C-alpha cells in the first residue's frame, strides 16, 4: 500500500491513449442496433402478435398470452443473430442500481445434444429471490419468493451477449419492490388526471404523456489512483484529503476543451449508448476539475428512466476500458462542486401539445397557465415530500453548498410569468374574462404572452424546481439516484392536484358557473395559496432560509426526519387514492431509505477508522521519528544555545504532529464507540438519528486533523493520492 500511489503515478505517465474503433456509419445507421424496437419487432414477429404488442405499449393493454411464445421466439432469433447466448430479466430494486440474473438459451437433450429455446413464460415472468433485495420487511428470509414481470413499454436490449428484458419486480404478495411499478402507476395517474383537465380546452385529447430529460454529471479518476484510495473504492467519495492549491477557483474547466483521454472515453461511451437506443446528444466539461456531463434528448418518462439506469452501468464499463473509474457520488471531493442529475420534466398530449409551453391563442395560453398554476400548487402542498424524494446520505453533502439548490423546495418562474400570475390574482373576474362572438374567452395580458417566452425567461441555478421555458427542471436530484424516486412523487402530486382542480370545476359548473369563470376563480384561489412556493431570488442566502420558514415551507435538514414524509397521513392518502403506492409499500420504502442512510454512514465510519489508524497515523509516526532523529543529531553536533535555534521548527513540528495524532486516535475511538451504540438500537429511525447526531459530526473533526497532517508530512512518505493528482491527472 505504501508504494501504490507512486506506482499509479508512474503507470499514468506511461499510459497510451485507447482509441476504440467506432462505426463508419452515420449515427442514424446504428442508432438502436442493439434494441428490439418496433422496426425490429415487425421483422421478427407475426403481424397479429406485433399488433398485440404495439397495443400493449401504446394503450397499456395486457399482452395476450397466446402471442407470448411468438414474441419470445422472434426476440430470441433476433438476439442470437446478434451474438446473444443468454437472457436476463433486468429490474430496478430499491438500491439505486439494477439487477440481472443471466440464463442461457441452451437446453440439453435426452440422449445427448442440445438446442436453444426461449419460451413465452420465461419472457413474461421469472422468480428472483425477493428477500435478498431491500424490501422494508415485506419479505423475510424464509419468504423469499418474488416475481419479475416484463414491462413491454420499455424495449428489450442486448448488452455484451445477454438479452436484457426490462421488468417490474414485485413480492409474492403483490407489493412493489422496485421503482418501475410505482413509476408506471404514477404515469398512469397523471395521464388520467391531466387528460380530464385538457378536455376542458380540447375534447380531442385522449392521452397525456409525462416526459423526462435527465442531465448526468460525473467524475473520472484514473483507476490506478482510485485503487490507492480505499475511501473512493468503498464509499465513492474521499473521506480525507486536503484541498489542492488549484481547484476550480479560476473557473477554467466549465465548457473548456475536453481532455484527449476523456474525449476518447466519451466517443466510446456515446457509441455504446446510441447502439442501445439512448439518445445522448450533449457532452461537456462541468465546473469542477475532472467533472463532466452527458445529456440526452427527452423521452417518455419510463423509457428515459430505464435509459438513465442503463447509462450508469455502461459508463462504468466503458470507463474501465479507458483505465478510468467512474464516480457518481454526489460529493466525491471536498471543496469543489459535487454532481447532480437535473431532471427536466414536462407533459404532452397525444395531439402534439406541450402543456408547459405557451401557445399562440388565448385559449392555449389559458390552458398553459392552468397547468402551470396547478403544478405550483402540487409543489407547494408536497414540498416536504418532494424534498424527501431527493434526500439521501450522499445528496446531503451537495445540497445548499453554493453549488446546488438548497434543500428547501421552491420554484422559479421568471419575471414575465410572475407578473402574469400577479395580474390574475389581483384582477376581478369581470376585467379578466371577455367573451367573443363564438364563446371564445380571453384573458387580458395572457393573450400577449410572446411566443418566444421559451427563450425570454431568465435562469436561476439556485432554484430546486425552476421553470425553464417549456418544462420544469428539478435540479435537486442527486447524480447517483434513480430518477424514478423523485418522478414518482412529482407525477403523483401533480395528478392529485389536477384531480382536485377538476372536481372543483365540476362542483362550480353544477352551481351554474360558466367554465371560464370557474377556471379563473380557481386559478385566483390557487395563485394566492401557493404564492409561498414562488421564489426568484438567491436560494443560497441565509435570508432565504429565514424567509422560507416564515412562509411555512419545509425547512427540515435532518435526513431521517425528512424521510418520514413518505408515511404522513397526507402522503399515504395521496398515494393510495391515486393508486400509486399502498400504505404498506410506503412504510417499507421509508424503512429501506432509513436503513440505506445508516448503512452508508456506517461503511464510511469503518473506512475512515481504518484509514486513520492503519494508514495515516503510522505515516505521521514515521515522519515524526525522522524529525526526532534529526533533532537528536543537532543536539550531538551543536551546543545547547544553538540547538534551540536550529531545531526550533522541528521541535514545533514534532509537537504539532503529536497533537494531531492524538486527536485522530481519540476521534476514531469515539467514532467506534458511537457506532456500536447506534448499532444496538432496533428501530431504524432511532438508529439513523443516532448515526446522524453522534457519528457524522466526528467525520469532519477527524478529517481536520488528518488533512493537517497531509500538509506537514513528507510527500515521499504520504501513501494516499492527493487531490492535485486525483483531479488534474487525466
């Protein structure tokens, strides 16, 4: 271990650029080549089976089981032609990762020989061990059975030699054990609710689709340096390390020229992504050194989320091919920007209308304002729950640190929309509504929203939920998270509010109110109620925290407390009545999230203790002994009156080293004791709280003394790669 750092540095100096052979075709020639998409289905599946599958995808219908074998046979034939030898149900358990078990197409024959087979029953359903995945007590060790079932709305794909089939994951008793099931239900809920509201304006609308466009931020570190840092290897972040003299203060990395070795990685990654049908489009350097971003074209939410989960796995594989290690942790390095995953969210109709884009007519603009205000109401009413959806032990390091939105949910609209909402709130109905000859209705001011509003709106990077012209950007989602966790809450909250709006409309119209007056009266009511969620200023300022508290927004900072939002009476009611999650499923999720929070801190505490006692203290002792020997030699060579002068700095340094070593040892001892005390608690919330209150504070205390030692100890003795090496060697 003592020489790993220097071996890694030597290796890096001799690394050769890896140029992967890419296709000579245009992107359109190989895009989706490894995906069993509609065009491919048409070639390999009989017409009636193909139509059944398309109906299942487009309209959410159940696939007729009589076609399952035909579909499976066509899928197998296509996959084997592309070199596949195995198949796997690919699902998303509650650990922010994906899971897969590979089975061969091969079957032995009696009497010798073999054949390839893939039956419809294997395509549609499998039985993975549910007790081995996070389940919040839904499955015990002796109750292992769970089911994975094909999600036809997300196409199968090939990775290496395995046909991957996107699936849901449920327990034997029917509860969702993954992110896909509730995400699909949340999509259905908002489709149903938003369609009903759309029909107030356009009766031809029969479906509303939620869309997602994610922006994936990440760090790259040379694999040699990564291997020499146990904290990076085991926790994804550096638990110790003094800031580099140069980091991001010159603001010279953002949008800068992409390093040659990184560019080779990016080209390779994009090629792999495009073959898998992931429509990656944008790449660039991010703010921090060795930090980068990749972003696709937006897609239907379920598919976009699958693509992001697949991307994170592909990124890790391609990074290793180029002798990098990928860091998706929200805060791998202290003192520089962490990584997020901005989720751009929008709603669109089957008639081609973006419900979050202003239109060309007064009626279209009124529809836009109606959806905008209802979304703001949803965000206002569920701001605590939305915060819970992005809260984790890892994301807590990033939020609110002058690099990411604060952990107080608010929404930025920009000056133009703010003025329009203020006008609606303050105006009387008589001055707002003007009926034309054909019963068209007009809203003074809204009719004149410029068509270029999409480009006229300012940006506010401190806003967690910002309107950016034709979509909302949920900026608080963490880089390692499954997007679905936040999108489930957002879609459900908006669906709930749209249902409330439509029910209120029905009541008012039964009382004799005109549709137009009913819409405006409700908009006025909502705008007044949700005014508190609108904030266009600096979210980093301390004054905003005080103001947010005055406004009644959720300002809680304790992650274990925040996660309790999933099981409040209001949340349980909302999820149950929209059909997205049951109370039992919500309780299980809270349990899983609390346990995950505790485990991550527990692992970090163990790693920090190991680094401190087995790596840092011995090195500091060694250097201290060098200084002690030096002082002894000075004493032997010079008279006493000169010793005090010549050895003054060395003696001071010896004392400093002793102080820091002692403080580290005491801190680690206390860390271990506090961790053991917390582990004895049976209640997950109490355990998480104790870890938060008694273990986490010691991290910075211990780190302070270790980072001081890094400044003092001879560089030749320091075994761990330093920030200047991790961040600037590419």
